C-alpha cells in the first residue's frame, strides 16, 4: 500500500472511515429531514390566535392600541369567537390598509 508504515496506514484508514461516516450521515439527514414541514408549521405557530389572545398580547402588534384591542375582544365575545381573520374588517377602526398590516400576525386556530 504505497510504502506506508503501519501507523500511516491506520491514519489513512481512519480518515477514510470518518469521510464515509460523514457522507452517510449527510445522506440520511437529507433523506429523512423534516425541515420543510417544520418551516410551514412554524409560520402558523408564530401567529397570535384571535380566539385566545388577551388585550395585552393584541396590543403588542404594531397598529393595535388599547381601544382597538378592546374592540377585538368585545367582537370575539359577542360572536363566540372568530371563524376567520377576515372578520376583523367588520370592527370599527380596522380599515383595509390596517388590516393588511396586522393580518400577517394573526390567525384563527
């Protein structure tokens, strides 16, 4: 084997084994990765649920102040919850442009 000493052969064999383990591990990770589904799932998880959010949480969204958060909760209580985010347009103070800004932070779960 190329006039290598026994120690050098061990080192070469060790490096080849490590490379094969790395390639095999990379193959397995790509085959069984759930990264795509986690990405889709995390987008929905990051949104605030209109049916369970309290006033303080709603006020944390840019464009929703104390009065508007109160109206959202009042609307939710009157109708036993939201069925979709589009219902926000029916609340006084939520115009088309404001709805477009806040809808990306909200969901109905």
